[in-house]
């Protein structure tokens, strides 16, 4: 498979360049740089799209009750002891009803999962995502929120009643409140609107405000998307 598409140069011209000792200099000066960068971005984008397709196909199997993934056996454990290459990062809620590996029908080593109630950004989670993208080369980051999220519900109720959350979970409010504020004027269910707004808010923050990840996104090497999990059906819908 041809990965890099470069300008056509006749065999005679190549020999002339080599004879003049200028081919190396031409490469260094960027003769092929734009084509190479474009090709790299195309390959990266394709990897991101394939990763998303793999997740959504797995979710369809999960919803249909036709789980296929068998990569959860002693042989797989042995293979992964040598290293990991997760094809996607999932920032998900800690809710016990939404385990990413199961709802996407994936096996050991397939997903690099970061979980926190309310699927919001916090320092440890962000560092974990950066690590997966920069060192493990995962081409897709998916922010996965879900219907009737308890953390989001708690913050919505706190805002509505004016009653502060207990100190130990007040960080929910600090992190989720900005997204909820943006959804306050929307019609419909306040909690569901807030859940969706929180997914979109975190997704946008990852793409634009976090230096390491934003650079990978800018270069086209990683895609960051947001998705909504329906507790009633098990279905996952990409919304951001």
C-alpha cells in the first residue's frame, strides 16, 4: 500500500539530483513535505474512523444480544503482558450500568478507559488520556455520557434548589455546572438536556483547550467525539 504520495520526478531528474548531491537538501527544504503531511493526516483520519466504526458495530451486537468478542481468555492475557495498543480511549461515567468494554463488545487491551462519575475532566483523567494518545497512539477519544446520570442529576438538583452538595462530591458541581448552565434555557427534560450538554462541553474542552490533545487534533492525528448511552435500550448515539 502506498502511504506517501510524492511529486512525480523522472528517473533522469532523480539521477541528476543525486549526482549534484541535492536530493537530500531538497527533501530537507520541504520538496515533499506538504504531500507527506497530507498523507499522514489521511492515514490518521482513516484510523480514527475505523476505530469509531468498530465501537459502533460492537454496540449494535451488544444491543442485539449477539456478543462476539472472545478476547478475554488466558491466551489474550499472555499476549497483552508484552504491551498494549488500545484502538480507542473512552472517557466514561463510573456508573456500573455503563462498562465500555461490554457496551461496545470489546476485549482485553482494546480500550483505554478513563472513568469518573459524570464523565467530566479532572487532572488524573486528562493525564491518562494524554498518555494514551501520545504514547499508545490511540487515534480516537470518545466521551461517553449516559441517560439519567446520577452525578449530573445531583448537580442539576443542587442548582435548582440552591442547596450545596456535600463537600466530598462538590467537585461534581465545579466541573459539571458550566455545561448545565448552557442548557438551562432548553425545553424538555432538564437532566437529559444537562447530560447531553455535559458530553458536548467535555468533548469541546478536550479538542480545543487541552494543549497536548488539541495539538494531535489540529494535526489530524486524533479525533475527539462525544456519545450518549441510552440506559433503557443500550444504544450509543454519537452527538458531538
